[in-house]
C-alpha cells in the first residue's frame, strides 16, 4: 500500500506565517546569485507591506502573498499583485496588469508540480477578481523583489519554473544575459569626448544617478548604480548593480557611453565594491561588446521574463 500523501492547501500568508516564509526565502537565496538572507522583520516588509521596496516604480492596486502548505509546512509561495508597472505609469487609462513577482517551489518533483498547480490556480483567481487581462512575470518593471539584485532573474537552471509556466500558456517576453566584473582596484582613464558635456550626480551613495547634459540643457545620457549586499562564497559581498545605462540614439557612437561607463566603474572601485553586475537584453550587442572590453564576463545562466493573456 502506498503511503498517504497529505493534500496541498493554498492560502494568503499573514504576519503569523512570516517565520516559515523567511525560512523558505532564505533557502531559495542560497541557490540564487546576487541574493541574500533576510530577517523576519524584513520579510514582513517585503511580502506584506502595501508598497514594498522595488527597483523601479510601481503603482500598486492589490497585493498578496500566497502560500502552499502541506502537513503544516510551507513548501512554496507566490508573490503577486495587480497594478501599473514602470513601463505603463505614464498611461493613465492603461488597464491594470497582473504581476507575478516571485514563485518559490519545492526542490523535489513531483511535489514542485503539485505546489505550482495549486499556487498558479490561486494566482489566476486573484488576478481575475482584479479584472486583469494581461500578466507579466519576473520583470523588473513589475517591482521585482528587492532582495535580489536581479532584472527579471529566473536563473536558467530553474527548469521546473520554465516548464510549469510555459505549460500554462506563459510565453517568453525577453531573455537577459548577466555580466559581472570583479573590482580589482584598477582605475580607467576618463577621456571626456566633448568639452560641452556636463556630468551631474543625483540620488544617494546607495542609489546613485548619473546624467550627462550637452551645454547644460539637453539630457543626452543617463545611468543608475544601486548598492546591493549579497551572499557569495560563504561571505557577504558589496555589489554595484548597474540598473540603467543609456545614451540617446542620436548621440551614440561618440564614446559618450564609454566615458560614462568608465566613470561608473571608477566610482565602484573607489567605493570599495567587490563586483559590478549588469543585466542586458539579448539585442543589446553593442553594449555587451563595450562591457567585454572593460573586463565583464558572462554568468553561465540566463534571466527570463514571461507574459500571459488571461482568457475570460
């Protein structure tokens, strides 16, 4: 006779569940690059706050953290929301999106499949009550969780996630490469391409914004460097996450991007960062080539973002 397998129950998590959620998140962090463990107080802020910390701005309408329980043990969770992401905030009449921010599943099959089925069914019911027609999963514009320095980070070795989501009609929206550079103390020469350019700093040391102006009036390039602490090799590392790095199209091929990148790398060196990490879309070949010239190498995994249209 086969042993009895307890059923999986899915419900919204509350404050009393945060110790279990903390253990689950921290277990996931040990297997995810550029992640870190958290104390229960921070888990409460990340999962239960109406406006949790995000890398990019989001206008929340509804949020929930759904947990999958089996025999009294939290084995999976889905962090979901309804709202407007940073790509649609400027469109006041834009229909609210369903946002899948995180999906944590058990390591073993078939338990992962069973937990995913329960969670994703509950997630879609949550979205439908919010009259959602379109869903984004693991995208930075949806307020991807701040405990990971990722841009749509769903590491490529999480094949279960990809298989389960695509099996439910999610399709790939984008693919990202993750490149990093170990900071070794070397400073680059910063040759300003034109005398009419001015570099302005905004934000804070932990979240620094760079703006390049032509003749002090025309904004022609921007970048953003966020300080993130991550666990690596059994210790903590200071990570400089290059979140944005963009030159206006008509100003490209004039070494402005190179000059801005070198300033950013020199700043990371002088601030004592251990690594600089950047995520690139697969079509950004010119940016990847320039990063390679400055010592960046590619991680052996990919990041993915997905989307889905919900049927009535």
